[in-house]
């Protein structure tokens, strides 16, 4: 079996990596994209959203098939109605305890807890998975601290 060396870019040129060299790159990557707020009011950081039209998002809710497919969480502090802002679909989203409270988690996130899309209120998350028939279990992420949520949006399950 032949030994293969990775390719690297050095001064704009693609070359084989030299013996003894190591790769040193940031591993943490966040997928972010810009969407337009399709709501009549502002959408705040941490709000779970779904794509409602081309490049447009609205607050997600786990009570109907059309609103339960979460694309990500708002990463911008606040997106005004009809304005654009950042939405994050993976990685760690950091918000204050108060900001997490504004999206349904009073007192901040609880370390190690899994969070789900709330079936009762659009744009909220909850640590309690839905159990009512006709609602959806839509995993959002797991808390790393009271302020940090590892976004791991999962497949939805209709109850």
C-alpha cells in the first residue's frame, strides 16, 4: 500500500505536505446564513425558525407540519420585521441567561439538558419533549452551560 501525503496550499500553490509537518486548523465551524424576517415583529436571538418562503423565515412551532421543520436558531441579537439577519444551524450558540429566558428557558439553560421546539408557543424552546398526539418532537440542541447551546437539530417525529 502506497503512503499518501495530504495536499496543502502554501503561498497560493498546492503542494504535498512535507514530512514532519502537521496540520493546525480550527475545528469549530458554524453554519450561518442570512434570512429575511417574515414576521410582523422582531425575531430575537435563540428563536427557532423555519423557512416560510424563498430566503424568508418565521418562528417555528411544534404543533403543525408546516412550522416544525427548524432550519436554525436566530444568531443576530434581533432581526426587525422585513429585515435580514443571521441564522445558525449548528455549532455553539451563545446567548445571555436573560436572552434564553426570552425564548422560553427562564433562568438560562440547564447543563446537559436536551431542548426541543415548543408546541405551545411559536419561537420558543423547552426542555420537555412534547407528549400530546398531533404535536411533533423536534430536537434543537443540548446545553453546555447556562448560556451555551450546542445546536443539533434532529428529525421531527409526529406523535
